[in-house]
């Protein structure tokens, strides 16, 4: 995983909405697509960007593709953000 791919994927509101949908569990590509007023190809593009950023995992079962959150990437990203929370130990003091 690379932070540039992660942040690029997160910059799009459709992809953020897909991630919110997946927080409740695995969904098929068709289920995800049915929630949007856009072509299946467009939703597929968004899913591929999320997959490229390792934010989602893809599994195949029979004729279906299922997507689920890759929690480890979210944890790694949150740990990175956590370094900015808390005391300002690097501030200049008078």
C-alpha cells in the first residue's frame, strides 16, 4: 500500500460512499452498483481504484465478485494520522 494511492482513492466522494457501504460487510459488485445512478462500468472503475489502493479486498464465488474492506490498510492510515494528534511538542516556546 502506498499513501498516494490511498489518498487519491479517498478523494472521490463515490469511492468514500462505497467504503461506507462496505463497513457493514461484504457486498457483491451488483449490490454496490444498484445503489448508484451510474453505469456498471463506472462503478467498476471506482471499485478498481479502491482495490488498487488496497482499501478493498476482492473475492470471487461462482459468478459473483464480492468486495470487503481491507481493515489493515485503514489501521495503518489511522496510525499515521495519530502522530498528529496530541501535544505540540515541536512548537517553539518563548
